[in-house]
C-alpha cells in the first residue's frame, strides 16, 4: 500500500509552507477458522513513512508490528453449527452424484428395452416369412390338385390371396423392424456417426426364461435405497436439519470473547526497526467480551419456526414416497411373475396351433380340407407365435425394469 499527501501548513512548528508525507506499508497475515467457531489470526505489518515537517527527529521512520488475535463466540456461532455450510455443500455434491447414477441406470434400461423391441420385431419378421412360405406351399398344393382335376379355380384364388396377404405382412414387419433398429441405434448414440448408423446391428443375446425367484421384501428395500427421488429427499431432509440448526443459532444472543497480544518496533532504518521488534520492547495486549442482545421477537425467530414446519412436511413427503416405492416394487415383481407364466401358456398355444396347421395342411393334400381352413389355421399359428414372442420379450423387459428399480 502506498499513500502520498500534500497540504498547506497549519502550524509554525512545522516550519514549512506546505507539508508533504509519503508512506508505504506491507501487511502479511494468516488466519484459521477453528472447529469451535473461533478464529485465530497472526499478522505482520511493516511500514515506512517520511515527511518534511521540522519537528520529526527521525525521518524516514520504519515501524513494524506483530500481533496475534483470537476471537471465540460463546453463544451464537459456537460449535458444530459452523460446519453447516460445508455439510450443505457435501449434500449438494452427493445429490449430483445420485442424479448422475439415476441417469446412467435409466439409459442402461432404455438401451435394454430398445434391444428387446428390435429382437421382437426381427423375430416377428422371421415368423411372417415362415407363414409366407407356408402359404406358398398351400398354393402349390391346390395348383397340383387343379392340374390333376381334383381342385377348383376358386381354391387357387383363395391361396393366391393368402400369399399376397402374407407378403403385405412381411412389408409391414420389415418397416417395424427398421424403426426398432433406428431406436436402438439412437439410444446407443450411433446417430452421431453416419457410417455407424448405416451398419446393421447384430443381435447376440437371446431371452433367458429362467424362473424368477427374487425375494420381494429384499427387493422393496433395495428399491428404496436405489431410488434417486428417495435419496434426494433424504438429502433435502438433512439440509433442512442443518438449516434448522443455523436458524436456531441465529436466535441466540451474540456473545464473543476477543483477545490480542502484539509486539511493535520502530527505528530510523529497517534493521533498527526489526531489532527493537525482536527485543519485545514494544508490547501490547487487550481482551474483552462483546454482547449483542436483540429486544423482542425478530425475523430469525420466525425463520426458525418456518424451518421446523418444513421439516415436518418433508418427513411426511418422504414417508409417502416410501409407500409409493414399495407399491411400485410389488407391482413390478408381480409383472415379472405374470409375464413368465404367460410364456409358458403361450408356448403351449404355439404347439397346439402348429399341430393344427400341420393337420390341416395334410388334410388339404388329401382333399379333406379347404384352402380357407388351412389359411385360418395358419393365421391362428401366426397369432400364437406372435403372442409367444411378445410374452418372452415382455418377460425380459420386465426383468430390466425390475433390475433398474432394485439395483443400487
């Protein structure tokens, strides 16, 4: 710090028409916040001053001081309440981490669901190709019978209609498969690379139909602990408790103990100055207690009451959220079990529909069945296969959602 002053003289003792003064100062200090709420500080100050007034016996003057200061709140601001700001920052950091983990779980589940949607679409497309091949066999059969004089033109037309319908179903299924593939690529961020977007995805994993034996009660506890909303509300409740402590602290009287000790030195040059400082010829000390007591009710009292009510409301919200999470876990647990049972029932339906179709196709070759009956049996088989595939995929997707709900 540097300061220079010039002013007209106001005393004959100065023996100058205009007084001038120059001063330079350098101050270094260290301070430390204490866990008790107090503050400990050490400060070293050096200065040099010069003036043109006549009564100064030493010019320039070098001076130094070394002081140790200590303040300690006795009521407001004392103790652990001083760590509230740090704890709030840590809770905010933890909340950010919880949010990131939840986003990662959601993205992983999104990719998994898109994968099984594509699996279902491609499996359904394969089924449509198989049905188209079956319709072609029916058409060839009735044409052969017509050439042998045992078939009718109407049967051929019905078979040709069936082939055309199966061809249309293939076109629709191809569009659904392409849409599902685009969705999976987008979920994997392949749209950022045009070359990668044009590649066809190869599906390696197939659905696993292992029985579901997860414990419901353990799953409910894991779902609660893994829920980002529940954990965020817990952190908010902790923050409210810290804010309550801060608000309550603000309602207390402000009483603080302060103390200081110091050494000072002065000389015609810096060496003399530091020598005097080292001999401790110049000493000072001081101390006291400061008291600030508000009269009547203040806004801090109202803020404290408000924080208490907010804590009660947040605790009720947390209990309601816990009930919702429990119900969500129960519903998802039930959904997984139901979908597994669906796969078993749908598998049996496929076996029966396949047997019926094979019988109708054999009867048609012998002239004991009509084209319409064969095509109807084929439609029943297609519906059974579609339902079976849908049940398998729904089971796999339900497992993904259960894992997303219960994985920490």
